[in-house]
């Protein structure tokens, strides 16, 4: 499938999706949202793909909304405003519910929905020069889904501060708060991210990874008892798979042979 704002590269085991609007700092608009959804769905359906990698072409990961998109907000009515907000929410939900792990490689700015996109990913590598923010409040806007996702990741107190002030935070601050998982030099970002994707695809069982993602995407709103039961059920289910049984048998055989 040909895209205008997205590039999708299929490797043997992973799919690398790039936001490709470098001339506008990879800022978000309706077309980009729709193409990201399509690219993600294609990667989900491809059986050979075990891991999805998401990055931005050029200097920035995703720098807020496109100016044309923002201009359109001036004229649309409340019902359409709701639909536009829900459209980005559907992209986030697709990412969270995807059974394949999604790795974000963040260079430059991840502002507004750019921050939301990386928060919907499972693993985030940030360039040492990357910058993060929810600047909506400076324009009289409320972030919406993004402020909820940030609160879940770093805690309500810190999330409230960044949502209410519009202040940006650095890669080192993001790592300290748990917003990203690793800091990498800009020149090594893509290489190390793809190397990690390959390692994850080779060393980790795809079915087990999918069950782990399912646990974290569905546990919200459950009672503590239900969460425990859900985790136990998924663990028991994983033990029934042929892959798990073969791995256990191999471990037993290696131990018996003194290896």
C-alpha cells in the first residue's frame, strides 16, 4: 500500500514505520492519523512481523498538529470537534491493543499528540536531544487522551504540572520519570532501536509477548482481585502452548545432560 505521510519498511521479523512529513516536523493531521492506522493494521496482519518500530523521518518524532489541521478547528462545530478528538483516540487504542510490541524511537520533539503516540508504545528509546511536552494549554486547548496517558505513566501530580503549564521536559527528565525507557545518542538511535527489535523478535515468544500486552491493556478498571485472576489465567494459558512445553522440555533435557 502506498502512503503519502508514512513510510513502511518490512524486515524479516519487524516492520519499521516512519512518520514522513519532515518538512512540517512530522506534525499530525487527519491523513497522517489514518495512514498510521493503516500501516499498523498491515503490520499486525503480517505473520512474519513480530515487532513494530515507529520513528519520525528527519529532525523530529512528531511535533504537535499540522497548521492546516489547527486552522480547521476554528470553523468546525462541537460534534465534529468530538469526532476529531476521538479519531486520535482510536489510533492510541489500536496501538495499545495491538498484540505485537511497538517500539518508539524518538528524535527531536514529541509534542502534543507526538507525546501521546510514544505513550501508546511499549518501549521508548529517546535521543539524548529529544524533548517532550503537552503545549496545548498555551493555546487555550486541553490535551484530552494525552494527559490521561501521561498521568498513567508518570503519576497524576507530575502529569498535572506538565499539562497545566505546557512546560517541556528533557530526555533525562523523561527517563527519570519513567516516560521513556532508554537514552541513546542521536547517531545511534535508529541502529540500536532496530537491533533491540531484532533481539526481541528472535529471543522472545510472540504469543507470550501478546498475552503480556493483553494484560496491561485490559487490566485498567479491574478490581485487585480481578487483576490477580486475570494474570493467573494468562499465565496458565501460556503454559498450555506447544512453544512453552517444548522450551520446558529442552530445559529439562539440558539439565539432565549437565549442560
